[in-house]
């Protein structure tokens, strides 16, 4: 009995260490960058299933110039509309990421280029994603929003 | 085996968290209309990030103050926030909501509706400060 209790205690210790290691800042950023790659691929290939797989069932998405969307059904419709546009480029840039408990928030920039009938146009955005750890250890989007990036002339750097 | 995979999911729209952010929202509404910039900037943490619509990412209190100073170049006659959802824990609250600001400029008033996500962090003092503040417009401004 004491042997089994000792094994169990060791296992708990290893698990706790693994969790702590994954929450080092480098670990957090690496995790987010992995998720960003999946996100970029999903958008580049207009893969609705793949992009929706990144969201929790009851996620809340606040897209630019639209109402608040709650739940996968509503969010899926928004992405379906987004995928009607022709995107020549969609790159995510990580600005900051911070973990706390089961959540990681990610602040970043999106660098996009849209194909237009008579040329192309850049789309620069900034965004916040809040990811939540799921029971299987993966992260899904809990909250997401974005707006336009505009470099103002008047507020100094 | 019992502990493995056990993830404590914070209850969404926990009444206590809702009460906290509604109180913070009410405070922010008053400060914005009164243009009390010192107290307003004090609602942000030192390393906070502010992502206003039509701007860049502003980090830290000096930059955030400058943005609010620019905002107050117009007269904000009304400012309202309505929390729709809260999640997280008492240490860190994730708030989504909607609101509007009514501004007066050159004798003309206009209303801008927006929606937002705020991340509030409890400080060692027990008070809450914003660590991320982002909003965007609902529909194009007329």
C-alpha cells in the first residue's frame, strides 16, 4: 500500500512539474505560436471546419463592424462570410501572451492582403484572443475580438 | 487518475464577478463623462495594453493617458457600458459588453456604438485594474 501511495505521489509531482513547465513564458508563447499556425492555415485554406475547431462551443466573438456573436453556429456564419473574400495573405504576429490559470490571453497583429477585382488592398488589424484550456489539455478560443490597426500621426511612439 | 484531466471551469456569468465588473463599469462611465483623466488612467495597470478602434496598440500608462487626452478633445456628453458576459475568476475577470459614447463637436452630437472585451486583474491591494482593453464599432459610423 505504501509503495502504491509513493508511486501516486511521484506521478502527481511529475504532472505538476509538467504543467508548471508549460506555463513558463517561453512555453506560453510557443503554445500560442503553434495555435497561430493552425489558425493561419485554416484561413489560408478557407477550412471552415478547422477554424471552427479552434473555438469553444459557447465562445464569444466580437468581429469588427458586426454585432456580438455567441456560440459556434453564429461564429461559423461570420467565418463563412469572411471566406467569401479572397485573401492573398493572412499572417498573425504575436505581440504578447500571458497565462493565468486555465486561460491564456494573446494580443497580436494581423497582416492581410485582400484580392480585389482591380488589384489588391492591405488589411492591418490588431486582436485579442482569450484561449481556455480544455479537459484534454488543448486550448480553444473563449473570447476573440479585433479592430483596425491605424498608425496615428498624433500620438507619439 | 482522478485528478488527471480535472479542469476547474470557472462558472460563466458568476453573479459575484458580474457585480465586480458592473461596479467598475459604472465608475468608468462617470470618469469618462467627467473627463477625470487621472482617475481614469488609474483604472489601468502599469503594463496594460489598450487597443482602441482606429489606432495601434498602446502599452503602459503614459501612452494610454495620451490616447485618452486625445479622446477628450471632443466633448463626451454620455458614455455607457453594459456587461453581457463575464468569465474567469476573482483574480482575473474576462468581460465582454457593449456600449455607446455620445460626443459633441462643433455643436453637433453623434452617437457611436461599440462592443468591447476588458480583462481585469485583481491587484495585491484588492482593487481591480485593466490589463487589456479593446473595443470596436458595431456598424460603420454615419
